[in-house]
C-alpha cells in the first residue's frame, strides 16, 4: 500500500475556506503521485483553535465539508482520512473521518484525550473503532490521544495493523527548522513498538492564532518503533511510503488482564486522584535519588560493591538508592545482609533480583529492616518515606497497563528492570513514555544502561555504559502527584475509565465515533 501523509499549513478559523481549498488541492497532488491512502491533519477545517468561532452563527458552519471529502475520495478512487470539527447531537467534536474509494464513510472517531483549551469547545470521544480495509485493519487517533496508552492498545487488541494519527502537534522555539514534540521524539515510536503496529502521522506547520505553533514532522513509524521516513518542521509536504500490513509484525508481550482492574476504577476513588489534593511538606518532598550500575562475578563481589555504593550514595546526600539486579535467587536474604550497611537518617535502598522460585522481585530496605517486596503479580505500590514505589520487570514495562495501574494506585516512583529482549533505544523510548504518560519518576535499568527519568519524560540522569558508576537526580514527589500537563489536560481526571473495559475483559463492543 502506498500511503501519503499530507502536511498542511495551519490557518486561523477566519481562513477556513482557503484552508479547505488547500487541503483538496493536496489530495489531488497526492493522488497523482500514486497514493492509495491519503492522510490529512487534525481539524484542518475550520481550524484547531476555535476561540470566538464556536458559536452557532460562526461563518464556517455555513459549509459542510464532509460531502467534499467524500466526493474527492470517490473521484480519485482513494482511501481518504481527514480531521474536521464535526457536530453531532448538538455537540462539537474534534473528529477524524475515513472514506473509502467509493466515497462512503468507513470509520469515524473523535478525539478523547482533550488537550489544553480543547474542552472549552469540543466534547471527548469515548469509543475507539476499527475498520477492515483491503490493506488490513485500520484504526484512527487524534493528536493527544497518542499521549495516553489506553487508546492505541484498545485499537491493537481489536486487530489494528495501522493507526492513522491526525495531529496538530505544537512546539516552541526560535528556529522553525528545528521544531519538535515529545510525541514525535519518543511517545509515538513507543506506541508503535509496544503494540506492534504501524503508525502514520499527518501534522501541520506554521503559526495559528498567534499562539499555536505547529511543528510538522509528519512521519511513518514501523512496528518496531523505527521512524521510516519523516517530513521537516517548516513547510507543507507530501510524505510517501510503501508499507505492507500483511507482513507479520512483532507480538506485544503477554498480557494479564485480570491484574488490570485498576484501569476501570472510578477516578475519584483512585489514590492518584486523591494525592493531588494532599499536602506534602518540603522536607518530605525532595528525595535525592541514586541509581547504581556495577558489575560483579559472584555473590561476594556483589555484596562488597553494594556496600561501597550504599555508603557513597549516603555520603553524597541520597535518600533513596537503587542497586543493580542481584545475582542468584535469594534477593530478600541479600537485602537483609545489606540493610546493616544503610546509614542512619531515614535512607532507603532497593535491590532487584529473583525470589527462590526464580520470579523477579524488588526488595526495599532501610537500616536493619526490610520494608517490603514488590513483584509483577501485585500491581500496587509500597508506601515509604521516599514516596510510593512500584516496580515492573522485563516485558511488564513494555506493556503499558502495569505502570498505568501502579500510577492509578498512587505510585510516585516506578522501577523498571528491563529484560533486554528488545532494542535498547526502543526500551528508553518506552521508559520515557511511561514516565510522561503517567507523570511519575522512572528508574530504568537495561543491561549496562541506567537512567532516572522525570514526569515530563526528560532523562534527568544516566550512567556511562562502561565501568561502575552511580548517578543521582532530585525527585520531587509533588511533581509526580501533580497530574496536570497543561491547563485542561490532567492525566488522571481526564481519563474515561468506563471506555477502557476492553483492556480488562474479553469481547468487543460495537461503537462508532464519540457517541
């Protein structure tokens, strides 16, 4: 299949007609280049920002663009997806519509994860349908839907091989040639890799309403999370690529839906929601944290190195110290031995490893005391003086549901010991995504790599790949308790738990768009 991602220039709503004409002209151009599926950006008509243009008498309402796109799909005999503001049952939605080569509407979905000022003008969608095409099963998301894990996972569970992402990704910066966005840098590659799907992205460029700067970067991402081809950040482009959805892609890791019940908890009942309103004293907020990476060839060498690093971390002011995976199958016993090496002063440490049966675990301990054990079967964090700490192991971090469940139940810090089954670059992208999509701190251990990632997805500290080293970063617990990304977008309050039932139960519900 030859797909065209059409990158258009942004327009204010006052220029909606010219924006529409420009989009139709680009469809003609893409079709002339042999595209079989043409993807256009989010809210190309009338505009993304509707401030002052959302009333019933707005000029853009005089024209219904749906027949124009339907006719164009039929005229060019192509599959065509376009992002439009759509009214249904008296409400406006930020919609994505897919037409077939016969001009009939095949799929409609509405943006669910409303971003910033969206909620002032449009309602959220609550259904995530897919459609069968001659190329394979296709689903659609709209822009910020890519920031939360539930939607792409539901589409993948429904069999989607390709997700069309109609976007209005924004950025800031002095140089239009160097604009980017976290979704392009690591979140969308993570979505593709964690679900084993292709993702096609169509974005805009240019400044809208003197405030919304679009960053371009339209791209095609393969099921391994690799960006196959991408556009620039400053000009209109038609990005062409040949993809084959019939080829077998990587399977996402084994899931355990029976453990994911937290995904459907009513928002107000969750610990994450309640913690947003709890006071935390400055003395309890700042947790200087070390993550250690050292090598040993025996249990004795590990104990000696661990004692050395625990002393070093404490001397340098760390209140929490994460050790590398322990050898053998008795991590609890090692924690008991090493607890005597923890200095006074409320310091904590965590040691990952295996229990006597060979199952992964992480043991938290303080001076002369084991605080508790974390494993992959109980997705609930352990409350400590350093915050609520959870852990995932191996593919448990590649699946988005376990970390999501831990966050919902109040985790502020997540430790992920990756099993190195997948590429390291993809693993780091996924780790950064887990941090950003949940607004938590992530301590990420992958072979020789060790990183501390903040709730924005930024890497706060990382170790060299060679030699023994400890790196530290400041964890401010209040940052992980504050779930607002921008005004109007809160990653706990903005969730729609009743829409995510497919993640914890078998079977599918028939749904269409945002109804």
